């Protein structure tokens, strides 16, 4: 009999992100699409027409995972230039840097990664850089990306210091390494492989300004067999103002299902722990609601100008004050049947006012949520921070994802990678179980989600965010075949044990891109 299907997937636990439960079923893949789907066991005729048959018993088969807030260009810094992770003194540091310089004589500036401040003293290291590299800019990034070592010429050229060594400051160096093909081709390949190993098939990637030429590389990769991650990229104005002409060009350039331009992104307030989050009421024991100035008028003008041309925005907000002001801005945007036409989103939403969530749900705003954010600190630190900044009473509205969903907001999963690396099992532990590291008792379990709701956020929610839910995000006939398989049925695993689950297979566009 003539073969019709490239593969047939038979699963005891099939979660399609349409229903809220898993069931026994099968998927027939023809080229890059789900040609047929059925409940129960496939017939012998169907199996006989398959090139390959994949059978799963205890595993969970689900749609490919979408991470709606990633930052590859920041992730790349962890691997840029010379590896100084083992350096403990200036002698070894100089040896490594001199060897790297000899191997790369054409480089104008020299970079390094992996610096450990606990091993190699910053003051001594910078003194060595001034002495031995007086005419060459040298920047060595810390392993945790929190700061860097640099000499004076580097500071003069790139206009930042070790005290301001964060992406929005060092964006000037990105044009150099994003256009270094020797570095970026392997780095991007490794990045895709790493994301596929987490079950991720689609990302919404943040790119500063005009992405500094990286879109030329993406265009070359668009129809390549080597592209195994869908890239929806946003422009984050950092070195220049919002550029609508660039947005128009990108929208026209990328029209396929693998790479597209997805609008604009911007930070509003900062972290609540640093008192930079914008609150509606003053911080505990303080007279102010935010320690920084936020140009909301400029933000509103940009959002409305972009919305007029049907470009979308995502705005990052942590405090309830910032979320409230963004809500007011989005209420002025175009709507169809009462819902936002251009699916504007808010990222993070750490502390929110339920009244704003009701408004956001009413207009159809999208939430990009860091379901793993609690992993960054211990329970002791997190709880002390909440109590010292907003107090216990307001603290009950922290990470209130339950209210967001109940109000009708579309939830989507995000990580701000490399801040966190995408992990659905980890997000179950924190955002379904409500657990914090170092605490046996859940934190405000009334604000948590069900596993099925979380899985939908990581799948169909992410594709609704991107405007691609008609093609991706669920396992249905006619949809593109992006599929993730976990070694355990996540719907029945105890949340406390969920972090042990692993991805064993990832399919993107009908092709296997990862086997665990």
C-alpha cells in the first residue's frame, strides 16, 4: 500500500490544548501538518500507510511549547569571546587573553565570558587590562551577567561602565557579535538545540532597535533545513526611538510561518524589590510610589502610533501602578467586537490590582507571565521582600494568575531568557503547586493555576499571543505539526515531583528536531 503519512504518533496520554484532559489517541503527520487525528487506537490501515510509527504509553504528547519573551542576543553574551571561567589570578587571565588575541588578530575589541568575581578580583583584573591592553577595548562578562570587567578604552568607546553593565547599556557591542558569522552561526544553532531540548518550538525574541543586522541572517535561515525554531521577533527601542519604517519593512520581509516581525517591546517600571516598581499606594514605610521616573506620555504616544498601523506592543510591568497605567493606554487602542485588534500584551505582572485585571480581560489583553520567576530566590528572601515593600495585605495580590485567567485574559508563558531557561515542569512546581524553594507549604494557592491551564498557556496561549492560533498551539487536523513529548504525564504528576520530568521528543514543522 502506498505510504501517505511521514509518521503516526500513538499515545495513551494525548493532550491537545483544546480539551482540559489527556486521552488515548493518535496523530497522522503528512509532511508538516497534522493530516488526521483520532481517539483510541488507529486502524491497521492507517498504521500500514505510515513511514514511521511512534508509540507512547506513560508519556504525555502535547503541542509544541511557545516562550513569548526570550532574549537570544543577551544569552549569547554568556558564550562571547574568551572563556575566563577558570581564572583565579591575573597571570592566568593574561595568558588566556593573549592566546585569544593571537587566535583572533582581526578583532577590534576583545570580549570574554564566565568571569567569577569570587575567584578573580575585579580591581586587580582591571589594573591588568589597563597595563597590558592600553589600545584595545576589553570587556569580560560575569557568569551571571550581572556586571563585567572592562578597561577604560572600552568604557570610552561603548559608553558604559562595570556599574551599568546590563543589556540596555551595552547594546552598542551587539552589532559586532551579531554580525560575526564565525560566532553567531554556532551560537544560534546551539541556542535552537537547547530550546528544542526543552520542548520549545516557537519563541518571541526581543531584539534591540533594528536588531543590528541580525535580521539579514534570519532571512537567510528562513527556508533553511537548519532552522528548527520559529522566531517571532520584536523591536525594543533602546539606542533609538520607535522606528515604524523598520517595522513596515520587517512586516513585508517576513510573511511565512517560521519567522515574522511581531511588533514592539519596552520596559516601563523596574523591580519592586529595588523600589523601582510603580505602585498605586506608597511602599511600606515610604512616602513614594516609585523611585524612578517613567515617561508614560511617550509610551502612550508610541503605542497609539503603532496601533494605528496595526503593530502590536508588549509593555513590561511589575507594579500595580504600572499595570493600571498600561491598562488605560490599551483601552484607547483599536478594537474589534470589543477586543483589542492588535493583541497588545503586558509582561511579568508581578503585583496587580484585580480591578485592572477585569478591565484587561474585558478588552482582551494578553498576559506574558514568568511562571518560573519564584526560582530566582529562596522563599525566605521572596516573602521578606513582599512584606518589606508592599506588606502582607497587598501581598495577597502577588502573582495572581488565577484572577487573570478568570477575568478572561489570555495567559502565555515567558521566561525573559536568559533570566530563566524555559521549563514547563519547573513552572508546574511554582505556578500550579505554589511552592517556593525552601518552603514546604504552598504560597497563596488560591492564586495558582490547574496543570491543564498552565499547559494551555505554554501552547495555545502563546500562539494566541503571536496571532498564530489558527495554525499552531493545538493538536488538531490541519494545524502545523509542532509537538512535544514528556517522559511523564504532567497532568497527574504531583506538583512537588514535577521538576523531574524531561522532554524526550520534539517535533517542529513535522520533523524530529530533538530526541532525549
